[in-house]
C-alpha cells in the first residue's frame, strides 16, 4: 500500500466510523505514521508504507473506530502553536480555549512583569502558553489531580517555560490564593452540568470526568473561584473564564454578585460566547 492509498483508506474508515473531521484526521494520521510534513507527503505519495507503518495505521484506525481520542493516540497535541503532552487522565487541549489566550494577551499588553494564576490547569496549555508569550510574566498553575499535574510538569519542561510553576491543590480550598496581586486569574474549569455528562462526545467519554463535571448546573467552579480568588487579584486585575455553550450569562451573574466590574464576554471562532471576564474594581 502506498501513502496515497493509505490516506484514502484511512479517510474511508474514519468516515464510516462517524468521525466528523475525517479528512483532517486522516491527514494527521498519515503525517504521524510517515513522519512526513504536508509537503513531503505531496512529493512522496507513491512511496510504499513499510510493514511497521502499515501495522501502526491499522492499529490507529481500530482505536479511532472505538472513538479513542486522536490526541491520546498521538500522545501530544498542538495548542496555540505549541505542542503539549496529553493522554488518559488529562483533558486534551481544544481550539475553543485559544479564545482565552487571545483575551489574555489583549489584556496583558503593555503590563510589565505580570503575575498570572491558572486554575484547574490540566495539561497546562493555558498557563504555559501565556508564560511563553508574555515577556517577564510569572505564572502559577494549580491542578488538583496528580495524573494531570504530571502532564503539566512535563509540558513546562517541554516548552522551556522556566517562568511557570505548578502546585497541586484544590480551588475549593483556595489553593494558590495566598499570593496576592495577580494581574490575571484564568481558568478553564470543569463546566458540564451533571445531567449532560452522558451526552458528551464518544471521545470525551475517555477523558477524565473530573475535568468535565461542573456540578448540578455546571457552574460550581465559577462560584468557588469568584468567591475564593477575587481578593488575590490586584485592583484592576482580570478574572477570565472559559464558558460552556449557553453559560456566559450565568457566569456573568456570578461575577456580578461577587462585586466584579466591567463584566463582558468574547466569542470563539464558532461564534459561541466562550470567554467571560471581569475586572476587580
Ligand atoms: N469543552 C469541553 C467539552 O465540551 C469541556 C471542558 C470543560 O468542562 N472545561 O468537552
């Protein structure tokens, strides 16, 4: 089988398995098993796969037919142009979350040596990206679960983010709140309402429920963070959350009830209000 045939076969198998992004995924899979770039694939599409590559491909297609996440199969995923280790036990980075990076960069522009706190950090993709992009920043990340924290630590080294640190702790107990004067507190907390957990995508079912379940109405973490961390922000500092679909209004209400001002929201690339923010007055 040559590369072109393998690509077509992969596309067909993934489409039959009901995978929406089968074209994108097939391309990623061929790149992964050949180690080729897009350009190299185009120049070498009649190359025959080795036996090893063919076996890898068959195994990957089997796993995707069971809807095991592609991010876990590769063991790494790209977020805002940087690569992060991922795997079972940690939520895979999503493109939607890049909205938080955009908003953070806009807010931090022109601030000198900002202090940033990333709560429920998971793989660390938010905190590490900000540490890498915001010069002279210092970033503290808080993650409760040791398995996820291990990925975050590896991702700090992988991305050479010497200005980022991680502690294991619980946001319901205010971990990381002792330090005051943060310019930005950012979080993509678990936010799926209890009753909707069964309806997540087949891939998300393989992801840790602890990274998804946000309590009865999905908003438990926003209440806890707004309540426990407001005083850790500098005056004029920003609290910035990722929101699930249809949650922006509820989160704004919470921020309002804790006395925040300049409350707003920003859309992701799909037009969903994905980032909700507010300033400590
Ligand atoms: N965006 C994720 C999903 O829809 C949920 C992540 C989260 O709860 N923070 O699967």
